[in-house]
C-alpha cells in the first residue's frame, strides 16, 4: 500500500533516532529541565528573533490546544475560530471539556478575517445582556489551515491589530508550521509570527519528530504556574528530554526547514501529476496537502492500493479526498502514485 494519508504515518527523522540512542543512558533532570529542552528553547527563541519568549514542550496537538487555551483564558470564556478549525471539528470536544465555548465563524478557504473578528466582538458588547453571555477572549487560527491554505502577512497583521484593540489573545496552531514556512507561496516568516501573535506552536509530530509540539509564548506572555497547569491536565512529561532532544535536533543546522521543504517539493510534483491526469482540485493549496474531487466508485478502487484522507462528500457521486506529502516523501513515491493513477 502507498500511503498519502497524512504526514504523521512514519516515525521520525533518522538523526533524531540516532541522538535518542546516543543519549539514552545519560541521566538528566525531569519535567523539561534537562539540557536538551533548555538548548532547544534557546535555539527556537533565536530563530523567532524573540529573546524574551518562553518555550514549553508538549506531546501532541490536541493536548497543546487544550492546555494553552485553558491556561490563557478564564473559565467559561469563548474561543473564536474558523468553523473548519481543528478545535471546532476534529478534537472530540476537548476544548469544551475544559469549560470553554468555540465560536465557529464561516471560513473562506479555511481562514477567518480581522473584520469578522471585529464584527463578532462588537456585536457581543453591543448586546445589553453581554454579561450573561459567553465572552470572546481568544482568536484561534491555524497556519497552514485545515485546507492547507496560508495567511498572508497582511492578513496576520490585521488579525493581530484587531486582537490587541479588542483585548483578545491571538493563538496560532502550527501543527504543520514547517510546511507553511517553506511554501513557495508564503510571505510569512517565523519572526513575523512571533511578532504578531501572543502564543503559537511549532509542530514536530507532523514535521519529522516522533511526537512533540514546541509552544512559544511571545514577549514574556507565559501564564503563571504553567507547569502546574500542564500537570493538572496530564500533559507534563516526566521524561521531558524526549521532546527537548527532538526539537534540539530539528533546530540544528536548519534540519526543520530542510525536511519541510522536501514535503513542499514533493507536493508540487504531486500537484503537477494530478493536473496532468485531469483531476479537479477541491481547494488550491500551496502546502503539503492537496485536495481533489473523485468519483466515489473510482475512490473505492483507489483505496485498494493507496491510502488517502477522506475529506467530505461533494455530491451524491463525488468525494473530496486529501493527498498529503511529508518530510520523508520521496520522488519514488510520486512515481509510484503515478502508476496507480
């Protein structure tokens, strides 16, 4: 079976495995105070151009979203998101479980705009009964989005301005951030994201690590007692070294960027192939996720030889499916999918 199902279906980059093996018997302090976590944090802060940032490591994306949101907002607050946002659709109510409401705004190509956020908050405070209603306290966006699309620097700047005007926390989910940063269609850098958001995370699970996300609280914005907040939610890893060492490796000699660019290059190869074969695209994505519309009967045949991600029903005869390349997709994989198609 060929696998284009997602970008986390393989293990980790060989250099990470090598370092895990090399350091296996070296004793280190627990809970993220080991030398690898400290080293990785410094490298990340340097890459962000944000020396006053504070970096924390968690194991996975949903866990990270839940802990960050619960820690940076009050109990009962609401989170503004695109209706297609991961916290709104694919996290099994993890955010609601913490006592927060998700306000899903209608998306455009997976994104929400500053004007939408402004209008939503203004409408909230214009209601004489707003004290009896769930307060919008945070804006959650993903970069890339669920559709593989990207915010431009202008869009991100406008959202940042509105959030500061309306006293909202701006949180950027970067589960696939490497692929966004390495897209040939982006004008947003890691330094831009650090300057314009209050908190974001650098995804490792989907970009070369076995597991792990690096949360960056910009401008000394980490909530008080964050370690305790992680522990309360079962997110404090005793062997935090496992996360720190992976990010220390990924952020040595530009490895994170190099392997993310590989996924983009293979996605461009795949896109050209899909065009050549006459496929209709469901969404124009400049990142590692490519969405096409296929006949349901053809999809059933395809599933026998290649794994892809089901996205949604388009009509009674067609579905949208996702092909995802990853940090380790090869040219040979693209040649093999050509044979299948």
